C-alpha cells in the first residue's frame, strides 16, 4: 500500500465539501468534517475563501507543481485555500512572501487553535513555505467528535444567520419553537445546518 507523508493511503474513498460555493474533494469521514470546519472558520474569521482544492491524482499532483510524489494531497488529507494569493515557496522562490503577521495571527488563533490535528504549510521549513496549504497530521477522532452535529429541536423561536455571527443584517429566516433542525457542523457557539444556515447552539436541544 502506498502512503503519503502523514501515513494515510493514497487514492482513498472521497467526498466533496463546499465552503462559500467552492468545493474541495477530500477523504471521507473525520477528515472531511475537520476540513469543512477549517474552510468555514477560515472564510469567516480570516478572509473569504475564493479557491478551495483537496485531493490530487498522481498526474494532477505532478501537474500542480508539487515536488513530492507523497504529498498529502494524494491521500486527500490536505487542502489548499486561496492558492492564487498565497503561492508555494518551492515553485515561486523569487516572489514568495509568507502571509502577513496580522493575518497569520488570525489563522493560528481563530482556526488552528480549534483544530489541533491540522498543520499549516506556512510553518514548513524553507524553501517549502506554503501558506495556502493545510494538512492532517494527528489523530482526528477527538477533534471530529467535538465538531459532530445531529438532530436538534429549537427551544424557542429564533433567527438563522448567513454565517457564525449575530446581527440583524445577517439573518436569513426564522424558525418557530419546536422546529427540528439537522446540524452538520458544530463549532461550539454556532452550528451549520443541513440547509446551509447558521444557528446558535444555545437555541436548540436534543
């Protein structure tokens, strides 16, 4: 069995996740849930997700400019976000610049802190800095279990929102008390519903 740098098998069963209308093909199971959280946290806490890519076949990995045949993209355990803006140092040595400190601070505090099994490519040693790149490096079970959703019921009439943030301008629709809601991603205070809205977790119960 061929594996990638993090020990996962290449060419696994995959699924597609969507963030801000952009899709990425990733490994099924815990990895998919973690990358869904990563994408939405990045989109709402760092900067808008404009491009979002995951799995690569052997041929697309070579065509992408990867210098490693065992790249974690081959096992669908790595994603690239906004690669057009944050190029790979190994293939852009004369023009490469890391993500600015203020933005990098948001990545670390508002994204990675919640996802301890994810490693950021900006932390790779030179000349392999890769600010667009995020990959699975640790045990996924503990992190994924915290992110899992399920079936809930609205405790009292409440508004849904277009993101994990309050405010009247972000409201999408209102749910009545007792309405059943399926949560696909639980970020703690906020959760993503199966219909794509966001709801405060304190407004629902099992």
